[in-house]
């Protein structure tokens, strides 16, 4: 986290009054991490987001990372940047995964819901925990949200099985079909909410920069087209100019 | 742990985002095309590009007057370091209505000479990374040249000269210049995006490589430590086994000795049943003693404490004495024991006792794993050149018609404590040490041991031994491999 004066970081220029929230989309290769970012990018107003930076190999595999920045200013005049990263999924890129994971404020773990993918999911889950520790992040302190993606495919886990998986841990669990945009914003909401709560507990955002959870989430989601998602009622999509 | 913070964690300056050389080229091309100078500064005021066109003579002339120089310097510092807001002489530019939305942050700064600049902040992901200074240009609405603010700088100011110079400065309506600047701004966005991608990927590539190296080094260190620990443990284990074996052997020898005395009636006559019991004690005691001896052997070997003592020996005698020691067992079991020796006796060098143990172990196995009615055959070759050893030597072959060994077990059976059937319900006794001792002693002689077998048909063990072992040959053995399984920790 980069926050006005609490950490000795060049970016924490007091005059800049700036907060950076880093979210990392983690998970096995081809589980749908890049797709999640593409969907968010598509639905976000161009004036509050940067371009989607992706670095891919010739066969569409993420080589280093994807990055989508979303930014806004709070009512109290604080600049907030939300940086969404994905990690490369292939096993050989573990060093890169660890670098991208550095300083994450929350993690969205994108799992492939197919039963046949359980072993891979487990091994990347373990890898996430190892890399967090290597980076000096306490896995118990950094919130994680699990997305069960690709629920449209045959062999996907049933609702009951996902319910089972949810009970195995404390992480919020969201079902998704990322290519159709289903569950993508819900996952983003859950991960931003957990990130905010954890930052607030550690750095007192409400007290120190007068940024409440409600404002934080509203500032982001009022600029995202929530139509057709579960967030529609919370953040009604703006009427698009003709 | 990790050193250094990733480039992903810090703010990147405009200079890092723009590839210096190609950026300058693009700016140059742009300036040549539109005939208006461009300067680009980052948010700290560092100059990233400065391409001039047309205004050199005019500004040089103005600059030659002290007051001109003073006013000029003030204007330059206004456009370079002054606020990007509407203060300090800046005003909103005159622009076409359809450009308005995109012209966010653009301001016009007039020069005292009547020329003009337009400034544009470089916005990127919500940050102001720097500014573009466009100009000076000669606004079309400039009517009375020179304006008083220019003329007054000196009594010696020559209007005709100045007019001639100012003609070389691009003249255009402010709206046109503003539109060109917007065009440039779009170009900048593209260049920054491409530059950012390139910068981040190169940096990350370097970071990932360093991280990978660090990781490898750490792993190597851990492996080394683990290896050392395993070695220490192994030594401890061997020392422990040696001590225990010794402590068991001493009392066991007494048990056997006293039983023998009892059986022979040295303590008074025994009846038939009593003799039977005492003989059973003796037999089981002997079996136990053998087992303890082989455990002691293997632990001595593994502890590296075994020194072979080479002396002249007779291979005929080696085979014959081993066979005769197995004869009672074979007879009892109903297994035929055959020996085939070469026509002429020959001499060799080796550790007689250890080699006898080797052949005996092979024979014990052969008899043990061959059912009643089967055959065990021992063959001794002549002394000839052995291609496998590349020296003179001989072979001892122990063949049986027994249960055989699956091919995928050929390597493993030579590891200590390994048995093809290691279940508690297995048919054959033993601890799985015999072949480990064989391998170690044979290799200690600089020889090799081979196995060939077919399940259900029988097995053949071949020893190839040199006639004259080199004294350098070291006793070494492959320790048994233990598979370690990580505990499951599944979330999915
Ligand atoms: N001639 C053979 N026929 C079939 N299997 C054999 C033969 N020789 C060895 N084996 C297999 O190899 C294993 C290892 O042999 P080894 O002599 O090392 O141990 P052991 O005979 O079981 O016990 P020990 O020799 O310590 O009394 C045996 O348990 C057996 O499974
Ligand atoms: N059927 C199906 N395919 C998906 C879904 N989400 C992503 N994909 C596809 O899975 C492949 C890998 O996705 P990508 O986002 O590149 O995976 P990443 O390696 O995790 O970044 C692509 O072909 C996507 O179109 C989904 O919900 N259902
Ligand atoms: Mg990807
Ligand atoms: Mg044996």
C-alpha cells in the first residue's frame, strides 16, 4: 500500500496525497485472469482508467503481467489509484509471479471450476502461499477472494460442490463465467471490499484521509457499467449520453 | 529474502517511459512538418526534448538587448516552470468548439514580443507527468508589430530588422496551433503507452532473471544443508547399528555356546525331547547371529569402516567351500546343487573371507528362492581377459530355477534392506541385506555384479572379478532410498 506518509516510499509524497491499492489476480495458467481484466476494462469509463497493458507471448499466454489502472479523486481531495495486475500462469514464470505479487493489498484467486483442474488449483494455491511468505506478506493478513471461473464448461463443479469448497476456508467465493462477464464485477467488488477493510484496519483510511468504504466502492463502481450484474441495484449504471 | 523493490511498485518518470532517441526523432519530424518549436519537460522540470524552428534569429536579436534578455528569460521560465493553471499571465486558449473537450488543461501564455506559447500538461493515468511547450508562434491576430512591450526594451531597437526576423516564425491562428498541439498530445499518449510497455517488460525481465538466480542459489544452499544432514544422520545410524549389533552378538554367543554344551551333555545327560529343544535354541540362535553379523557388516560398510585385505587366493577353493557350506540346507529343502569348474586350477588375489561371504550370500538366496525339486548351479570360468573390467579376471555364476525377479527390481534388490516382497506376510525370511553386501564387496574388489532373471523361470547372478584388484578400489555402497511425501494441504 502506498499511503500518505505512513511508509517510507518515494511515491508517498505528502504533497501528492495519494493512495495506491494493488490487487493481484492469481491462479493457474488459462484460468481466466486476463479475461477478467479485459471485461473490467470494457465496462469502465475511459476517463477513470488507463489502457489495458498486456504482455503476451505469440500464443496468447501472459508473459509478464497484465495491468489495468483505475483512478479517481476522493471528496476530500485524495488521489486514489487502483492497480489491477495479473500474474503469468505458466509454471516456469514463478519468479515473475513473485515479483508481481510484491506489496499486494488483496488477491483474487481465479480457479478453473472443472473437477479435472483441482490438482492445478491446489498447486497454485500452495504456490500463492509460498510466494506471499517469500515476499514477506502474511497469508493470514492479505485478503483473498476465490473465483470459480468457467462454470459454463462440462465437468464444472456443481453449486453444492462450490458450497463445499467455500466451507473449507474463510475466503469469499464467487462463481463466474468470465468470457460472458458473469461474476467478474462481483469478484472485483469482493476483492476491493476486502482490500479496503484490511487497509482501513492497518492504516485507518476513514480516520486519516476521510475515505469510507462506501465512497471507495462507489467512486469505482459508479464509473463501471454494472448492468446485468448483481451490483446493478447498488450502483445503478449511468444513463449513457446519446 | 528479496532485495529491492520492483519497478511495478514505484512511480515511473516520463523520461523512463519515453525512449529518448526515438522520441526526439518523432518530435523533430513533427516540428519540421508544422514549423512550430516543441519543448517537453517532466514534472521535475527536466528537459526531454527541445526542437526549435524559425524563431532563432528573432529571439537572438531580442536577446542581444539587456532588457530583452531579462524579459525573455522571465517568459521562458514562466512556460517551463510556471503553473499549468490560469495564473501568472496564462489564459484559456482560443479553440474550436469541437476541440474543447479534449483540450483539458491547455493554456496560452503570451510573450512580450507579441509571439505566443501554448502549454499542455501530459496526463497519464490520472497523474501529470510533465508538460509540452508549443511555440513560439506568430498569432494571426497580431496586428501592430512590434508591440510597445517589445519596442520599449531599447532605444536602439530596429523595427525593420525585427520585422524581417519575425517573418520566419510560423504565423497561424491560435485555433490551428491548438489543434496541432492536440494532435501531438495524442501521439504522446501512444508513445508513452508503447514506452511504458517496453520499459516495464525490460525491467521485469531483468528482475525476474535476478530473482530466479537468487531462488536457485537459495535452493542449492538448502539442498546442500539437507544433504549434509542426511549424511550426518546416516553416519549416526551406522554407528548406532554397529554398537547395538555388537552388544547383541556378545550375549548371543554365550546363549549358543551354553546350549551347545547342554546338547553335548557336558552338564549331565538329557533325554531325547530335551536335546531337541536345546538344538532348536541353538539353530534359532545361529540364525539370529547371522542376521546380526550381516547387519553389522552393512553398517560397517556404510560407515566406511571396512578395509578389504587382499592376498593370494584360489578361486576353486572359494567356490567349493561356499558350496559345501550350503549343501546341508539344499539337501534339507530338496534342491539339487551342482558345481562346474574349469579344467585347470588358477590363482588370483582378493579378500578370501569377504569373497566367500559374497558367493555364500548368492547361494543362500538361490536355495532360498528355489522351490523343492529345483536346481542351483555354480559355474566358475577360466582366467581370461574380462572386457567389462578391461583386465584379466574370472567369473562366478550362480544360477537357479527359482521364482525369479521382475526386471524393474534389478537395481533395487542391491539396496540395503530392500526386498521384492517386503510384506509382513511374505514367504521368505531375511532382512534384505545379503545383496547389498555382495555388491559392496565385489565393487570393493573393482569387480561388478550382474543380474538376469525371468519371473517363474529362475535367476542368474554373475560376478566378474579381476585377478589382481587395484588397491585403490574403494568400498562403496548405494544407501537405501526413502521416499518422503509432503503432507496434503488442499483448498480445492
Ligand atoms: N535368487 C533369487 N531369486 C529370486 N529373488 C531373489 C534372488 N536373490 C535375491 N532375490 C530378491 O532380492 C531381495 C534382496 O536379496 P537380499 O539377499 O539382499 O535379501 P534377503 O535374502 O531378502 O535377506 P538377507 O540376505 O538379508 O537374509 C530378496 O528379498 C529377493 O526378493
Ligand atoms: N469456456 C470458458 N472459457 C473461458 C472463461 N474465461 C476465460 N476463458 C478462456 O480461457 C482461455 C484462457 O483465458 P485467459 O484469461 O487468457 O487465462 P489466464 O492465463 O488466466 O490469463 C481463453 O481462451 C479464454 O477465452 C469462461 O468463463 N468460460
Ligand atoms: Mg493471462
Ligand atoms: Mg539374501
